[in-house]
């Protein structure tokens, strides 16, 4: 049998982060995603170590979306010799530029504190930015003489996609991350296309989310309870998508529903502030509800009580503002960013509240706090956890088990073979077992370094 594609798994196999797959055809080598590993010191070492392939031999990179576990190592490819195009949707092309600038800034900060040099520099980022080729959804684009691909809306974050990659009459689909249902601003996930193999994420493959109809009311309840306690409400949110979702919901609660008392709400995330500008620029990508709001002149990223803190000086002023107050800051897994300074100040305050609205990967500070650790270490300092800790999982940008199972068979024909990635091992195994019985598909969990042939 002649094999048309070899698919190599260089990341997100047996774990949630580090998305990186190589599709090898008789004449091409194409990467789908090249993201950072996250959650531990070992993950950091993997992110900045050597690749298991020669970047100089890669013809192109396709980026599914702008989360750093899918795009964060692309500049490192350029540092190691890659010189091909980087394909992305229009919003993703703009958002990944912001991400790369932010990652470089974080690495430079880390060097000042730990003498660990950045793994790539400003020149590598400039090469990566210059290589971006932006494409719309639904357009077949040739990569090399024997391979082409199409972006389809994954409904995960703004501009996110799943990738239909064609070569020699065979089709592989890479899910990227599949979105939750009824996510604010973002359109719903497109149906799966017919394919010989589906490489799908299963981050929430072992659980279901709370009903989305409760989402806004859950947020309102947490805010009201936090105000009654008289402390500070910290909302830990990823700068891309989760922050914009929360801002949209706050806008609706304040301006439309008049459901919240007026208190200061601080957006303390330079990356999120810059991302808001990208959302405004590409408003043609909004879902029907957000598009209608925008059309009637409602800029839902700016509403009464919102205070934007872009500079460090503006961020420091938040501490002197009296409570009650709300602070929205990244990162969503408490793995860095300005939220860390607020945690050091308010985690030990029994009047204050920490709201988690994102998946908390194993080994992260967020997971430790979510599992009710009595104290945690931040910047070498032991901090007691005495504040209230709340979690709303219906704000997840990932589809849950039910959504993934539905999407897997949403196309005209089921996939010929399914490989599960982006999941901790127990979640992957449970999802495989249920999908095999319910959807009658041939399915297995990916292993790091595995190669499959079609």
C-alpha cells in the first residue's frame, strides 16, 4: 500500500498543551501548529529546547488559532532555520503577532530574574510576522504542488479554525480547539468535513459543562456576592477570547439589564487591551448577536465603570482604589501576567474573591488553588489562601464531552479514523471509550512521537 501522508505527533499527545503536528507527503513537510508546552518547569524546558525535526526542512506552518499553546513556538522555528509561510485566518494573523510580542516580553523579564536567556529574539519575531499569509474561511489554498488546505470556523476563539488538509486524494482534519456552544461574539463551530483521519482535541473529553443559559446569571451572582463581602473580585481570564467574553457579558449586565451596582471594573491586561482593537477591526467575524450590538453602535468593550490599565503605573494605582472593585487580568491559569500581583495582595483576604473561568491544567497554580490548597507559593513567597474561590466552567472556550461527540459525527460521513490529542491521559481514555461505543468510530489516544500513515 502506498501511503500519501505520514502524521507525526510532536506535542499535545498525552497532555493538554504544546500542539505540534507534522504532515509529511512524498514532497512536502507541513506543520499544523507549533505551540508552547505549559504548566510546569519541565514544560518550559520542552518549549525552549530542541525540536524533534529540522525546522529548515519544513515547507509551511498552518496555525489553527492564537492561543500560545498552538502558536507560541513559531518564532523559535525561525530562530532554528525555518523560512516558509505561516498561514492563519485574518484575525488570527493579527492576534498571533500580539502573542509573540507578549511572549518575548515575558522571556526578557524571566532573563532579568533567573538569567535564563530568551529562546528567540526580536529579529525572529519580525521574521515570523513577515511570513504570515492571511486567508478567509472556506478557501482552498495550495501549499505545495501536492498539498492544500481549507480553514473552517472552529468556534473556539476569535478567528479560530479547524484545518482540512488534502494531499493525493486523502484528507486529514486537525481540530485545533473546538469551541463551546453559544460563546459570546464567536460564531458556532462548523460541521466536520469528510476525512480519512480526524486529529481532535479532547481537553474536556471526560466532563460536561454547566448549562450555558446559566452563564450570565452565574457571573452576576458571583459579582453580587463579592460586592456584599466588601472585598476585591479578581477574575483570572486569558487575554484572548475569555476576557472579551467577560467584557461582553458585563456590558449586557450593566447597560442592557441594569443588573449590577456601579463599582470600578479594572481591565489590567495590556495584551487584552490590544486584542480588543483587533476584535473591533474584524467585526465582520462576529456572531449574529454581537454583530447586531455593533451595528446599533454599542462598543461592548467600553461601558460605564470600566477603567483600562495599560501601563504599569496605571496597574499599580488599582491597589490604592477602595473596595469593592473588580479586576480582570491574565493569565487564565495563573501562570504569569498581572494577575500574579493581585493574587499576592488579595489571596489572603477573606473578604476577597478569586473567580476562575478557564481550564486549569495539572501542575499550574490555578489547579492548586482550584483544589483548595491552604497556601501557595508566588514569586518565592508563601501566600495563605483565605479568599473565596469561585469557578464558572460554562465560560470555557472548549467544547465539552457532549459537544465533541456531536461534532465528530456532524459531517456527511463519519471520519475513517480518530486520534485524540490535547487531553490528560485519563480524559483521553474515557473519551475514546465513549466515542467508540456511541459514534462507532475507530479511535485511539495519541502518543508523543507517534507516526500514523494514511
